[in-house]
C-alpha cells in the first residue's frame, strides 16, 4: 500500500503553496531561488564528513527491521493522507480518584486553554492505578460547570464500560443538551481490556455492546462508541508495526463480533475510534500515525466500506516517562506531541512530566497543556494538512510500516482473531519477544534515556505530585515501568 497511491486527497493548489499568479495578475517569484543540489552532491558532503568511514554506516533499522537510509529523494507526487485538517483538540487527562479534585482539574485545564477532557475511570487499562469512580455521582461532580458542547469529551472506562456510557448519556439528557451538539468518544475497548488484564472470549458481551450502540445512535450521539487502543500494546513493549496490527485486528474483531448481533460493517466502522501512543522517536511516530490512516482505509475497503477514516487520538507514551531526572520528560513529550500532531492526530493528550512519580500536580499539568499551545502558536504545524507529506524519508517509512503491519494483522487473523491470539499467547508471545529485544537495546546503551540510563543526575530534585505512584496491576500485557528501565545498565543482560 503506497501512501502516494492510496490517498484520495488532492494535492495542494498553487495558491496554498505560495507560488503561481498573485491577486494582481503578476507572477510570484519562486520560493527557493538557490540551486537545487542533487543526491550525489549530498552524498559527497556526507562522505567528506565521514572521513573514510563507509557511507553504509549511516544506515539504521527500526525495531521492525525497516531500513532507514541516510538520504531520500523528495516524494514529489505524494498527496496528504493524514485525517486532520486544521488544529487538533488539546485533551487533558482527568484521573484524580476524588471527584471534587477531578472537577478542579477539569476547570483549571479548560481555563488554561484545553478544549478537551479525557475522563479516566478506575480500572481502565490506562488508569495507572488512579482514576475516577464510575458512579453517576462521581461523573456529575467531575463535569460540574463544564460546558459540554464547547469541548471534546473522551471516556476511558473501567470494568463497567457500558453503564458508564449510559451514565454520561443520561447526564447529557439531564442538562437538556442535544447529543448531536456534544463531541463525545465513549471509548469502549473490550478487546484491549482483555489484552491488558486477561480474561476469556466469553467475557466480551457483544450483545450488550450492540444494544448500547443502537441506544446511543437513536439518542443522537454521533461520536465513536468503541475504541481500538494501541497504547496497551505499546506500553507492554510492542513495536510500531505490532501496535498498528493490534489496532487493525481490534477493529476487525469488533466488526466480526457485532456482525453476529445483526450490525453491518457500515454501521459499526463509523462508531470506532483509534488511539495510538506517541513516542519520542520522531520519524517512527509520524510514520505510524500516518500509516494508520492507510491501514484503516484498506480494512474498510475489505469490509465493503469506502473512505473509513476513524477519529485518531494520540497520547504521549507512558513507557518513555522516566522517574529519574523527570524534567527530561518535557523534551520527550514535546517531541512526541509534535510527531503525533504532524502525523494527523485529531485529539492529543500529553502526560505530565512527573507521571512516573505519581499523579501530576497543577504545574505539571500546565506544562502538558502549554507544550501543545506552543506547538500550535510557534510552529504552526496545524496550518498544513499532513505537513510530512512529500518527505521521501517519511513517505518511505509510512509505506514500510504498512507493509510490515498488514502481514502481522493477517497472522493474528489466521490465529483465530485477536481475542484468540491474545489468549493463546500467540500475539502476546511476539510482543514479549519485542519487549525483551527493546530492554536489551536499552541495557546495551543503543536506546538511551537521557537523565535515566545516560547521564543520570547525581542530585535528583524533589518532584511534587498529587499522589504517589501506585504499582501497576499485573495482567496479560503488563506495562513497562520506569523502574524496570532505569535498573538496566550497559553491562546487564535481560533474562528470558
């Protein structure tokens, strides 16, 4: 699947590129008046800098074995493929266990410029030991004073996902709001829940999910009901292609399960959103976010649904957040947020820099918001549709990730679908191998974390948090922890 072939978006016109005729009828001068160097000119300069070393020494590989070349020509015929046009929504996590404190979080974030909230409930795969109770009272308290039609609301429910969705829908009705005016993603991911905590296939009640989908659609809610959440797999050590394959397989599993309840792919696919983890490997993250647009579009075609383009949410990756020298996390989250935005994320959340220590405080939450404000106000990347389009390196990586992840998705399907593959330890086993390889790279110094595994700070500052870190609950896919990473040294080997 070539990104240049698969995209149905038209190329930007001359006016949007700043060339062509002006409003006065005069020809504008070219933007670049300097001679354009050829690839051989760049190679000559690179070889001079190498001082005798082989040019091939500049080549590298991603965790999926994708070759990264030192030089790429411009992909002149590429067209935008990322789903977002214009600014993204700045989404802040609301995960304080006390509803009144969660309300203060929400109002402070919205007054500070956020235009989206993610309610993280206790027991959610993403809750990291915290989270809001799933009661009607807790939801009402947390959202007190919030103008729901003015924001995007994202739910990340726990074990009581169906009832949590109904409670939020009931709150909208109680406030006499039109569901069509509310942007709400209900975030139900029963497959991801099994991936994180374990369980069996029978624990997914597709009948109840079908009833809920029909209820919400009848009420007038237009947003996605279900979510294919790649963060669960990424946090456990999955590679980029494995995370993408898990997302596509989750969508396929939801379509298959709900088809048995009388719902067609055309009814189900528009009700599924996608979430990806944004890591600090800039190009890998941009390529991954772009690739998911191509992969989901292809899956839609296989299901007989054209132009399937799910809402894409990104969150900076939990597994890159270090407790040691925690302020370095600000650099990592800035790179990750930029990459997700450049890759087309429509909504984006940034973890507080102190999240490896516990529940981020007001200052850390402000930094998380302001990273996104600065990216829009200073870099202006939201002014371009798919700003990475046309970059030879990014286009090649996007295509290669599609080519790597689609066979992994096919393997999952051949193993009986994602639920069976997870429970039978097939896909889970491959993620475990990827996790082990990642830890070995960290231990060998090939994948360092500044301030943690490289140049550790001998005078650690005290980090203020709302509540101390809670140990992660073990399960089928247990997240990598900062302690597990920082315990590695260059001389240690990871046990099998």
